[in-house]
């Protein structure tokens, strides 16, 4: 149970950090914003995977790969994909 909670906490922290960076830059809700958000999330997840214990490395690497795939899908999609909680 605690493994799932820690993974969710890592996921929410990555999303919060990426969304707050994009919010501070104040880019309108465009295709570029969603692509940048997913790329930032992927980079953050990859960096975190270098510094956390082995139990959670695979989750963050999977999260980084998934974020890059979402950025690629968002690039080819006509309307932006948004994960914003705001």
C-alpha cells in the first residue's frame, strides 16, 4: 500500500512542478504548452530516477517514457491534450 502511495506522490509532485513552471511562464493554452509540459515532466522524471532508491526507479523511468509519448501524440494531434488540474 505504501509503495502505491509513494508512487502517486512522486507523480503528483512531477505534475505540480511542471504545471507551475508553465504557469509562471504564462503561456496560453496552446499546443506548444502541452508539448512543453510533457517534455518538462519527462526530464524531471528522468532526473528523479537518478537520485531515488531502486524500488521507485522503474516507475519514474516509465513515467518519463510515457510523458515523451504523450508529447509526441500531442504534437500530431489537432487540439492540445491537457492534464491541468487548475
